């Protein structure tokens, strides 16, 4: 079951 | 006072084409170094990062750092009013609530100005770390656009698999499956048509077709595109804009649960 990840989890929030 | 002038409006028109389907609004952050834009799409699956360096403009002045929040569909409507050979100047006063676009025809016989209201956008900014990628692939931007378009007919996802031998794009769905394999080119007449692969480790990742197709709206900005991949991190799709900067798209992968 393949799911689309969100982008925010990969980068740090400024 | 902020003022940025380009001899050819076509660059700015193409930049807008490259972002307007993905983003509805964005902030153009202007400082001494040039213009930066960073924004996520509405679904927060991808991120666009645009850099236009000050030295790429024919005239560039930015007395104080200024953030111009723009509705991109309005900006696109205005830029459609510029002829490709027109000079374009973007202007804003410090603390202004409008931005002005001035278009001048090559012989200066027609001068138009369009004033657009700015938006107060409180958008989340992300820090993008410097990353060493396991694979980078350089190929013709038109070829990449063609591959994304062709494979989109087969399914919602494209699997990109990079090894030392080459790169393979695959899709499958109800009607069947499709695979496109590109080998690293040994020699080419035109440098922009070369396929160049730098690989530390092989990588296979799955991405949404829809987003890849949005990114290929940047094709006319650059003859080549660079894809950077590492396991389980966003793909980077980079178009270098000659003499002025680049546009980078980051796309989160689809991952097995």
C-alpha cells in the first residue's frame, strides 16, 4: 500500500 | 524603493507559467542579492524554490528588503499583456501595498503600466538542508517532459530507478504498463541532449505523475533538467535559467506503508 508523503516532514520549519 | 528590469519579458512570463498551476499565491522576497520565492503547493506535497539573481537583471535596485505577496493568477494575467520582446520593470515603494509592472516595446513607442494589489501572505517557510544525493541525472528537459506525459497515460505514479547503467521510468495501471530506459550517452552532437548520470548508490523511488507534469511547465526555461534522488527523501527537479538563476521543485516520494 503506497502512500503519498507530505513535504513538510522532510524539511525543518523556520 | 524596489526596481528590477529585464530586457526581455519572456523570462518572467516563462517563470510564471512554470509556477502558476502549482501555486495560487506566493511571496517574492527581494533583497540586495535578488529575488527568492519559496512556496508549497496547496496539498503540501511539493515545494517550489525560485532564485533570480540581481546580476541577471538589466537594472536592479533594492534599498530595503521587501516581500511582495502576489496572487499568481493575477500576475499571470498582467504578464500576458507584455509582448515577448518588451522590456519589463517591476517596481514597488517601501511598505507599498501595490506593485507596478511597466512594459516597454523595443522601439519605446508603446509603454504600458499595470498596478497590482499586493497580498499579506503569512506562508510557512521551510529550511532546505544541503544534501548529498545518491544519484543525479541530467537530461534534455524536453525529453523529461515527454517521458512524464507519456507515462501519465498508464497510471498515477512514475517509478524512477537509477543505476550505473542508466535510468528507468516506469508506470503501470489498468491498461497495462510502460517502461522507458535511458542509457548514459557516450557522445552527443548537442550537449543539452546528453544523458549524464552520477551515481553513488542505486535509488528507486515512486512519485505522483501529476506533480511531475506540473514541474515540466518549466521546460521552456532551460534545455536541460537535473533530477537528484536519495532513498526516502524528496526528489529535486532543477531547471537552470541561463544567466539569472534557477527553479527547483521538491517532491515528496510515495512510500510503502
